[in-house]
C-alpha cells in the first residue's frame, strides 16, 4: 500500500505500531534531496490553495452575503483582519509540519498529556463536522439552484461524489482538481464583478477601517469563523508534507520554509480577493437595493432580474465547485484529526483515516436532514468554528513554541507574540459574541 499523501510505503492497520510510524517518519526525512531551480517555487504551489478552498467555501458565501447585504462595505475590514490572522497561523502550522514531520494532531498526541490532546482533537472533530455541514449544504443548495434537485438528495449526491474522490484518488490528483476548482471560482467572481458598479472609495475604507455596526456581532463572528477555520490548521500541517524532502539538511528545510511562505501568501491573497468579491457583490447588488438576503437561493433569484440569467447561472456553478472542493478538504482534515488521535499520519488506505473522513461527512449529512433553515444553518456552523478556534490556536502556539518539539526551528519571541495576539483577538471577539447574546 502507499501513503496517499506522501507516496511512501505504509502498512495496514493490523500491523500498526508506534515504531512503524517512526520508521515512516524516517523515510520522510531521508527521501529525496531536491535540486532547486528558478521555477521550483511554482512546483511548490498547491498546499496553500487546498487551505484557501476551506475559506472560500459555502459557509463563507453565506457569511459574506449576509455581511454585504445587511451592512454594505462596512464589514470588509473583517475579511482583511481574518486573512492576516490566517496567514500568521497557517505559516506557523506549516512550519510545524516541515520542521518536525508531524501534523498538528500527531504532534498534540505525542507532546501533550492525553487529556489535553483528546479534548482538543475531539472538539476539532466536532468543528470538522460543522465545517463539512456547511460545505455539503452549499453544494446541495447549488444543485438545487442549477437543476432543481431537492437539498436532501443533493446532500447525498455530494457525499457520494466526495467519498469516491477521496477513496480512489491520490493526493497529487486531488490537488490538481482543487487548483482547477479554485480557478473556476475566481474567474466566476471576476465575471460577476464586471456586472456591478462598485464604489471603490467606500470599499477601500471598508477594507481598513474597523467597524462593528449595531446587530452585526453574529455576522462578524461568522466571517471570522468562516475564514480562520480550525480544520485548516490541521490540514495544512499534514498536506505540506507532500512537498517534504530531506529533513536532516538545514539548507533544504530553510528553502522549504521560504517556498511554503510564498505558497501561503499567494493562496491566502487569492482567498482574500474572492471573499472580498462576495461582499462587494452583495453590497452592490443587494444592500444598495435595500434587500437583505436570507438564503443563498434568494441571492441567486435576486441576481437574475438585477444582473441577468447568466450571472445567476455563474453564481450557482461557482457555489457548486466551492461546495465540492471544500467538502473534499474538510473530509481530509477530519481524517487527519482522527488519525492523529491514534498517533498516526493521514493515509486514506488506513482504517482510522477512512473512519475520520466518514465521521466528518456522514454526521454532517445527518444534521442537514434535521435543519429547517439551511441558510441559518450555514451562518451558525461558521459561528461554531470561531468558538472552537481558540483551543486549536493555543495548542498550536504551545507546540511551535516548544524547543522539545521544534528544536532549532522553535518560534522566535516575536512570532510567539504575534500568535498570542491573534489568539487574544479571537477570544475578545468570542467574549463580544457572548455579551451580544446576554
């Protein structure tokens, strides 16, 4: 059998043993010393785009459309802030994967007490289910928009398609699919933006001026949870190892870290642009017409008379690709988190990884069947992610700030301060959310 992520020999679960997984890690450390050339940085782009898919998912669409349709350009700053926070966190967790050869869940299992690792990882699995709910629901809504398929049936179709994709394709093939999907989503919104008249001065102010209008706290938190997503931190630390070569050569590790930073920055900026485009579209098409959008289907139906049938179809197609692509990455994250509970790397051929994928996706579909208001379900699912997020962030900070875990690649004091600042902002916003309910 072959590790689906890293293409190295692995073993069936019946023969799994900690020494065997250490042997696998040794292979990761020794396998392939690269020859760096001028275009090698292009070959490194990929893991960051899989993370980007997670924060241009249907949950983001719901949060961003709500933000734009209710508050115009005023909450664009939240996309900027969330993206900056995301870059800091994702680069740091990728740093963990490159320097140690462990993903975040494996490192937690190995370097924290069982009660800590199990508590955080189980809550992260719950966040993965919440994420998968939004992704599958979004794909189902898109199928309903485009073909009139009922949402429950669309959810099952999406589930079956994603499971087949994950269980029958290597990571390298999935990565190519995801890059193509992100390209389609980005081009779709470029087209949509050509159809509306954006006030760029107000948009520019909105991107940089923090503002929390009356009654916007739930939307603010849903935007945060939709951009800075716990499952993406676990996913990035795992899939970054698809580019891993020789961990015993300091020059190679440092070059990998440079390449990873470019990949992360490039990918996160694309995500920022797409999320911003959704808010700009909603602000221009809905807020300016005093229309508050209560569901994604409503957004599509309103676009038809305002921008034409083609705009509505492009909107539905982009939503479908966003839902399918993000469901794939959410399933991978669930598999990685669950395998980490057993101290194992993600391997789609291993029973623990497969079970984690299925738990994340199937439980999400079950919940979808119980939801009365799909659009509100998308908003709440994103808000739930922001509540779990501090636990994952502070676990990450502890691990990457530990010399025992990271060796010479331990966080600098400046990096630790930046990470703690991000964690403090997340906690502050969660407290504001709690106060808004009281």
